[in-house]
């Protein structure tokens, strides 16, 4: 394999062929591009769709809860919500019990946009599920959740 400072090409091939992180990153990028293309008609990226979908709940969502759900740090989430807020798709409110905390609320315009986008999201997911053939995509979902 590898000795000292020199790294053999065989190690490179092993990493290329077995690295879960590499394979997950490649698959994630391919899926992101696919959903970005599908959601382009709504002027949404796949990340924006997921963020808005995370706000579709009966009660306002805390920034921390959304950041955790989306596996983002709060700074990244703050940057991601700004264009959606400017578009009128979500509102940021201050927690009346603790002014340091912010809540995110999906606006009626945000709800309408999600309602229009979900059929496209569903169709794209059905197409992806068909690509799995005889293997069941829920197994992959379960395995990915186990990594979290």
C-alpha cells in the first residue's frame, strides 16, 4: 500500500472506489442539480425548497430547530433565509418571551409556492425511485438516516 511519504496510486484507487464520503458527495451533488433543474420554474433551488418545506408546520419554527433539521449552522441558515424573506415567502419574528430568539413563519405566498412546487418534486422523486429498479429507495433513506 503506502509507505513513508510516498502515496501509491493503488491507495488513490482504493479511496476513489470505497470512500463513502466521496460517493455521498457525488450523489448529493447530482441529486441537487436534478432538483435545482426541476424547481427552476418556481425560481427555487432544492435547498430553498427544503427550507420552505421545513416551515410548513402549525407553529412558527425556531431558527435552531430549522438549522438542526437541515443540518446547517445558524449563520448559513440566516444567509439562506434572506432572499426568501425579500421575496415575501417567509417572515422572521421575534420571540415575545425571549427577544434573542427568532421564529420563521411561512407566508401565504410561500405556502402557495410550495403547493405549486410539490407536484414537480413528487414527479421527480417518482422518477428517481424508478431508477432504483428492484432495490427499494426506502432502504437508502434508512441507511442515510443511520449516518446522522
